[in-house]
């Protein structure tokens, strides 16, 4: 089987393959063709891919005869002219927002697979692009906050006096939130964190941070369904708002990461609460693209309100392209190698497999994903 690695559209810094995964695909018996310049954003030269066993070519050259197309973001179907019918297209295809592209893949006869719809089951953990990219985003959110904050994070005892440690509050303790807590702790901040899922309380403590939880109204038991939160009751939201009001005025940095699948991000900080924070405080809103956890967040921009800087973070993993490409590329390899048929030397995707059912969007000229057809 020939595998094509596609160069991403402008603005996307990541690459769907790295030399390590190219070597591994070659070892499985595949031919790998990398579109020239694919790795530039992630500091990988064409010659690095060649040394790993790939050939380099134009878009038309890599598409020709390829049964498997690897991408980070979903390409415009117009740019895939010349692709083989029935080729697999695998990447973070953003199926809901890019629905027109998905229809285009179906029309071109491609079998499109959306990696971000990977189910949260143990078998699929190493294939989970949302987790791998969120981890890096959680780290980068804290680094960006530290770079913007006009004070230091750690306590410093100097001859000229003491610098007090920054107080960091992390709201939403999933993959990104946990990494944000760990990063802020490493930088020497005093860290507290909150979530609606009760399982996170111990995780917060184990990282040396202080859990701040709504006590009088029940949250979500344990991990929640598949690790996901749902929208909370009005009673809970009110109790949470009171809790935040009491805590936030004492914080210097807030990192918000709260998301609810398929919905707008929950609003966790109001403008009035923001106004109680000390001037110079910094908020990084990782939920910016889903509408934001903070009132006034603008996705992709930094705005100042009441002397507080709100960074509307947008796809922070892109700002660490070498690492985010490496993790993304390994997620793709782990998925494809798990379904690799040694004799046919290609992935075989059974219709009744839980993973295949969750991520397959199109096949045989049609949109087949129930999540899309039901919408
Ligand atoms: P996410 O991005 O969906 O949400 C981020 C966090 O925000 C979650 O912890 C959620 O509970 C929290 N949140 C939602 N509404 C909130 C509110 N109103 N107030 C405060 N917090 C709120 O979550 P995620 O980072 O993708 O992962 C969440 C969990 O799923 C983790 O425990 C992770 O270990 C698990 N997970 C499992 C697998 C697997 O088994 N394959 C893969 C990925 C993640």
C-alpha cells in the first residue's frame, strides 16, 4: 500500500508524519510518499523524511496510487483531485464544523476517518489525538500566561526583598487542566483547581494542588461518562458561581479548560467576577473556540478588561509544532498499525469494530456516520 502524507494548508504548523512513523510504516511493508514541504512547520526537512525511507513529491505525485492519505486538518476536497476512489483519509477532520468538506470526501469516494471521534476506551488511548494535543495545550497555556504576567511565578528570597509566588487557579481538570497544574507547580506557583467530576479531586491533590469544589450540591460522580462532563443543574451553577466569586479575587493567573462535548463551553467567569481580580492578572481561556469559559473572551486574541488580560487561546498545540506533530503522528501510526493486516499489507477496518464505527464518516460515496446523518 502507498501512504501519502499531505502538506497542510496555510496556518497549520503540524505534520501528520515524522521520520520515526515513516520508518515504522515502511517496516509494515508500506511505501510512504511525503508531499514536499510537509514538515517545514515542524522543523522536519524533506531530506529527513527521505532518510527515513519516504519518497518526496508534489501533491499530484503523492496522491497517485495512494490508498491511505494522512493529514492533520481536513483538506479542502478540491485539493484532493486525483486521489484514488476508496482511499482512506485519516486526520482531525473537524466533522461538524467542516461538514461541507465531509460531503466532498464522500462525493470523491474517499473513506474519511475522524481521529477526534476516537472513543475513550483503554484500547484507543494511544490513538487519542484530543488527549495528545490537549496535553501540550495545557502546558503552553501556563507558559504563555507566565510570559504575559508582569511578575514572577516562584517565590524568590533576594537581598532586595521577597518576591511572592503567583497564585494559579485551573478550572476544568481534564487532560489539559492536569498538565496545566503540573506545569504551574514546576514553575513554583501556588496552585488550586476545580472540576465538576469528583474523580478529579484526588488527581488535583496528587499533583500538589488544592482542590476547590462545590460542597453543598452534588457534582458528577467519578469520572463521568467516558470522562466527559455534562451541563450542570441551575442549582449547581449558582453554587459554583458563588465558589468562584469567593476564590477568584485572590488569584493572579486563571487557566480555564472546561468543555462539554457538542455544546458551547460552560460560562465559568463573569465580567463582574473578573472585575474583582487584581490588575495585571492573566486568564488563558482554552475553551475560547467553543465560546469561552470567560465572559469577554475573543478566540485567537488577547483582550484587556478591568486591567486583566484574557488570552483567547486557539489551538495552542500548533505553537509547539515539533512535539505536537510527533504525538499526532504516533497517534495515527498506533491506530493504523492496530488494524494492519500483515498479509494484505494494509489496514483492514471491520464494520462492527467500536473504533471504526465511531470514527468512520464516509464510505462508498456516502456519509455513513450516525453522528452526522442524525444531525
Ligand atoms: P474535556 O476537554 O471534555 O473537558 C475538560 C474538563 O472540563 C473536564 O475535566 C470536565 O469535567 C471539565 N468541566 C466541564 N464542565 C465544567 C464546569 N462547568 N466546571 C468545571 N469543570 C468543567 O475533557 P478531557 O480533557 O478531554 O478529558 C476528561 C477525562 O477523560 C480525563 O479524566 C481523561 O483521563 C479521560 N480520557 C480518557 C481517555 C481514554 O480512556 N481513552 C482518553 C482521553 C481522556
